[in-house]
C-alpha cells in the first residue's frame, strides 16, 4: 500500500473500498497500480490509500506472488 500516487505507475484511480489497519482504523482505497521503474514492473496491484503516510509492505502477499523472502542479520554477532 502506498500513499503517494507519484510512485505508482499504470495507476487506475477508482474508489474500491477500504483497508483496515491493525489498530482498527480504516483507510480509503483510491486506486490500484504498479510499482516499478526503467520500464520494469516490480510489483503489481499496489493499492493507493488516502492519507497513508508510510508505505506498507505485506510479506505474505509477496510470497503469494512468487517472491522468495529471506531475513538475515545485518551485523555479525558482537563478542564481549
């Protein structure tokens, strides 16, 4: 989900409902588009949500779309 339409390509503006956040607040969906650049689509069907201040990424939705997600520590263990 994105709150900034300028970062979405192939945007189709149309109110399609609401999303509910973890705290039970709701955001109105303004449209659907893709995220990408340099003529490449990275992720399809990204929601444009009214008033969203930070982009939200769903790991489970990326997995459903065929992406492999790996989490690794950034720093090696510190020795004391």
